């Protein structure tokens, strides 16, 4: 997988979340905003400071990477650096399977939130990552 002139593509997937914040600010027109339900106010203020008159809003995001994925990416990048390999980290949302074809890549994702992982794991006879078959997409 690693050669002197190859560029490895660590590709990081992230589940879709609703970000809850009183500081949403300007959001592009094509990204929806939702008012947070009243039930979230006590939950939010338990973990974050919430000014008295603040209004919570929600926005869909795919930027929150699980800590286990962060640790795995760090280990793989350490190995690639030790091997003096060239690499470029990409989010899965901008690197579909067709972009990874015929390239050396490492996909950090789960079938429950990644179509790429679901397709790839569906084509192999076994996996150490999951014991349940994903039937989505």
C-alpha cells in the first residue's frame, strides 16, 4: 500500500448530528436551522453555560468525529509518517467511493452512518468491525 511516490488517502466519515447552540450566527441558505425544543434547555445548561435570554437553535452537521476514530486516524498517520508516506486526509463527504477507486486509501467509518463503509463491508466475506449486517441505503 505504501510506495515512495504514492499518496495515501485517509478518509474520515462522521455521523450526521444536530448541533445545538445559542451562537449559531450566519448560516448559508441551503443549510436548515431549527429552533431547539424546550426540553433541551436544561440538558444544554447542564453541560454548557447558557445566558438567561439565549435562544437555542439546531443545525445539521457532519463534522463531529467519534473519539475512537480520532485515535485510529492518529495511529495510522503515525505509521504513515514513520514510513515517509505522502498522505492527504479527506472527509468522506467529499470523497465518495468513485474518488477512492484505484487509490491507496484508509476509510474510517461505520456502516450505520457511511454509505461507503456499507458498500465496502457488504462486498467482503468477513469483518472484524461489526457482527450485524447493515441493510440500509
